C-alpha cells in the first residue's frame, strides 16, 4: 500500500473547522457544499461507465488515503468528501476533489 507522508494531518479545533472553509482552500468549480460535505455529481452514458469511473475514483482515494462517500444510480454518481475526524471540510477534501476533477477530465466515457 502506498501512503503519503504528512497527508491528512489536521490542526486546530473541530469547532473552528465546522464554522466554514474560509482560509483552508478554494472550492473547485462544479463542486458544492451541502450539510458539511464537499460534493459533485457526475453523469455518464451508462451503468458500466459509471462503475468504471467509481473504481477509478476509489483508486485515487486509496492512493491519497482519503476516501469519499459514493452514491451510484445507474448512470449517475455523487462523490462526497468530508474529514470525519475534523468534523467538516478540510484542505484534504479540496485536494481530493481536485484529483477527482483531474480524473474526470481524462475519462473517455463521458456523455456526448
């Protein structure tokens, strides 16, 4: 298993992090915050493409040692990041969202 040194370190109090994400990082385009989660929904051409993309996201998450919640419904997938130990969204969530965007931008099975 590959891990990154220093990844996932958290400083400050949970109360501070729950108040918002100001000063942590900029929200990536196409991502939204909802109920303390950073999320983005993707639409693919069919179920096989959706599962393939979910597996690719899982690989990126495993390498980054920060795992999202995934919700799959036929040709749609919602990816949600939150740092549970911090009680909210942290810089690591924004970093992983950017990695998922990079994956999406190279994915061949997007709807036309």
